[in-house]
C-alpha cells in the first residue's frame, strides 16, 4: 500500500511540474540547442536571418539545433526542429526581449543558458563557431 501511495505521489508531482513548464522552452533542455530569432514584425533583418538559416539545414541538424522565430505576438514559427507548445510572451520575458525590439538573436545551450546574443542577422558560420567551442560539443556530445 505504501508503495502504491509513493508511486501516486511521484506521478502527481511529474504531471504538476510538467504543467508548470508549459509554454516555456524547458522541453528542449538537455536535448537541443536553440537559436531564437525575435522580431517585432516582418522586416529585412528577419528575412535575411531566415535566408541564412535555410541555407544549411545539415549544419543545424549536426549541432542538434532547433530554430524558433517569434515575430510580434503571433504563435512561434519553427524554422527547424520539433515543435513543442510555447508561449511567445513567456519566451520573450524569459530572455529579456521586448515586443517592440526590431530584431534579436539568442543562442541557448543544452543546459538552458544563454550563450550568445546579437541584434543583427548573423551567418551560421559565426553561430557554429560559438556552438563548436561549447564544452558539450567539444566532448563529442553533439
């Protein structure tokens, strides 16, 4: 009986903690690196970054990267990777990017920490240089 109660408590805690993370990027932690692309609206910088990202899907896949575009208040667009339900407002708040920021990039490591930020479109080669220098990547853990 005690074992059944313990299993029930663990199951409830799991469901409750998963529900708390709903809308955030925590589902990606320890599995994927993230390239977050923020824009207040469709603009030239956003289009340029989209072009740069679409040029090398193999390089992104090799680095376990999910690319998420958060444009205005619309639902997030997944330019690469497996979509999870996220709240653009929660992600903007978590990474300190206001709704009226014209353009911003964030690279988020597998540990969930911000590894790099920019306010202009950036070639993937430069982003790969940052990722390839990360300890997990150097250790061969993609």
